[in-house]
């Protein structure tokens, strides 16, 4: 395939993934959160409690920015802080029950919207074609098809592209 075709494919895929991410976010109960807040909540939901510094490194932001994100989530009652178990200078953030509930309802809403869109906008043959492309998308993001036992695979609706 000529390089120009690969570049066009990459451009179109980039645009479509961004549009899909926006549609999924809009369908979610988490829509009132910023993308950064959604990402932090998703990370806490998948990886468990973490310090501000750990979250900042994982999210590729400055600790000051992460403190602002966490403060907004804490103000809404979605995360809570507890003392670090071994370092009294640090605190650990985790999801509250309300945060866990919001995260779960957001995932369900995104999954529901996408399943409905697949059912109503695609023919059965198109649905099979889309399903057949999933292993290719998994390879593009750097992991194998989850049907073949990839231990690093997370819920496909948990992380929404930013």
C-alpha cells in the first residue's frame, strides 16, 4: 500500500476514534466530568488506590494539575483520601461508593449506546466485519486479542479515548 494511502487511513482512523470517544462520553452518566476526571476515575477503578504523584505520572500531567483534578473529584464525593500506610507525608486516593457507582453506570451507558448503534446502524454482515476488525485494533494498541488470554486487557468500555 502506498505511503499516502497509509497516511489517509491513519488520519481517518484518528478522526473516527476521536468522534467515537466523544459520542461514548456524551452517552455516559460521567458526561458531566472532564475527560481528565473520567480518566483518573477509570484508572482508580482499574488499578486501585494511588498517590497524587503516581496518578500524575500515569496520566502524564504535572502533580499540581493532578491535585486540582483530585480536589474536584473529592469535592463531588467521588474520591476519598486516606493516609499513606507507610509514608506519613503522602495521601492515597481511592474511589468512594458514589465514584464506583458512577463509573459502573458510565460503562453500562457507553456499552448500551454502542450496542444499540451496532444493532440499528449496521447490517448483520457489517457487524461481522466490525467484529473481525477487533483483533487488528488490539494489535494497533499493542496487545493481543482478549479472546486469546491477554492478561493486560481491560474492559473495552472502561477507557474512553481522549
